[in-house]
């Protein structure tokens, strides 16, 4: 397939203006964003994105999980489209670029094609996946998981947030529940641009990450049940302290992850204590263990060691426990032809690049099960993400989107 000329580049100022415009929606408290999935802020961001897509002459689609599709016609309407996108939902204390760069980078690909008057054989579709983050409704990558046939739609609709609100009802409430069957769309290929969310590219002064693999993930939700009692008058030997149990499991998760360095990570980010009163021994704690590794055997071993460790901790403290797996995907190997298109685009454009394994999960990890997929990464400052101080440079955003443009357009086949 003919590759675009190395002089073809996107418009960095237009891309950056769009990123800053979207960042105004769902502002955080420290310069980032709180645009959690299926909130009014999410809906407002969707409307802004939809308006931009319609202004670019794209045809909008919406599926039953609320995933948005914006289609630019190709010269061959029968040809399967090349999809490009990511997610607009954020963490509660999220940054301005996680996911958003991939969606608006996809829109910038379209805008640049229109600037240059380029037609492609395959249609190109920009995607905004619903609930990539999984912060409000676990698991992460929920809509792309239904699209890839990993989750049933009814199960997804029944996911509840911490206030007991159901995904399906919240999707209907914000008015973004579409009619399209989820997963009915077939893809020629899928590309996703994303910030690295880690320190490797910046530390090595490299502009582009050619993502060959994504590490596997497990989310284990644990409920520990002790007995509420007075923190002052209950003798130490008589306490059944679920808070102490959570502390010991937190230490256990860290120790197990450290045993498998550098190919493993583990932490507990979500913690709930009941009744959470200063002078009551915690009767119940609910928390989510997040363990990840690029190596499936390591991930399974960590899972096993942690579960048996929890049993020993609870026996010693005379507390009950339940462990429910609420998220999981095995390590991912992206499509070698799509990965090659990304690598050759970086070379053609003269950007420094290196192969990289994605530490974070992405919608591309699920899409890769139903279509050839690959990712492009750009650095982020101090490798920081899932923090309102997340930052990238305009140059990094432009480099990543240039590479995305070349990979998508080459795969969609230029016809003039
Ligand atoms: O958890 C993840 O890796 C992604 O940011 N949702
Ligand atoms: Mn993301
Ligand atoms: Mn994220």
C-alpha cells in the first residue's frame, strides 16, 4: 500500500486547541478533569465531540453501550473501515490527555485528510468508547469488552457504582443509549493513540512508543468482615478488626509484586471502611487489588499467592473474607502488520521510537480480539497519569498524531 509522503503532517495548533476545549468540560480541582463515565459532564463532552464530528461532515453512530462512531466515507463503501479512537471518560482526579488524545487525535486525522483533499479506499471511523476507566463502574474497558464479546451486555448494564446506580439506567438517563447492536460493526483495522502513562519514553528522550504488547491485569475485589466494637473499651485480644486485615493484605500485595520485579506491579487503590467512625473498630472493609504483568504465568501465580495469603491473615485475625474477580484480561500481543505500520510511520517521519509494552489497559486490548489492532504512544511528563497534574507537550501530541495519521491513512489506502 502506498504510504503517505513524509511531508504530510497534522495541524498541531488545531489539535491542541481541541484538547484544551475538551479539558474545560468536567474540570477537576487541581487543573485536570473529573469527567467520569455516564455523568452529565461525560454527556457534555460527548456533545462537544459530536458537534465537531458533524462539522467535519462525519456520519454519527451510537451503539447500545453508548459507544460513539463517527464515519468518513471511503471510495469503496463495501470496504471494511479503519477505526481510530480511544475514550473521553476520565478518572475522578484524571488528566486532560488520558484517552482524550486518542479520540481527538483520531478527529485530527479526519480534519487533516479534508485539509489535504485526500480520499481513501476504506472508510475511516473515529471511536469514543464508553467507560474505559472503570473508576465508576468496574471493570475498565467495559464497552469495548462487550464489543469484543468478552462481557454480556446485560451483565454490563447491571454494573453498579458506589451509590448503587446501574450502568444501564445511567446511560439512558444521560441520553446516550444507542440502537446499534454492540459488536455488529466489523473492522479492517483499529489504531489507538495514547499517552504512555509511565516514564520510559521521557527518560530515554524518545518521541514514539511502538506498542507491541499490553500487560495482563486482574482486579480482585475483597470484602473482609470483622466485628464493629468500641475502640476504647474492647480489649486488644478480643478485637476482630477488618481494618487491620486490609492493612495486612495491602502489605501482602506489595510484597508479592516486589517478588516478581521488574515484570509485575500490584497495589490497592480503592478502599472502603465501614462504618468509618473514629471510635469504632472497622467491622467491614471492601477494597480492590490491582495486579498486572506482561507474563500470564506470573499473573496467575500472584493471584494464587495473594488469595492464600488473605486466608492466613483472616484466620489469624478471626475475620471472614470474600474475593470476587471483577476485572481481568490476559497479556495482549498486537497485530504485527498494524505494529509495522506504526513503526514505519515513525521512521518515515523521522521520529525517535522504540518498542514498548503498555503498562495500562486500553480499549485496543479488547478490540485486538476481533480486529487487527495496534497502538501509538507519546511520552508524558514524569510518566505521570491518573493524576490531575498529567501533562504532555504540544510537540509530543503532534508527533503521536502524525504517526497515527500515517498508520491509519496507509492502512485505509490512499486513492487520491
Ligand atoms: O486501568 C487501566 O489500566 C486503564 O487506565 N483503565
Ligand atoms: Mn486511558
Ligand atoms: Mn486511564
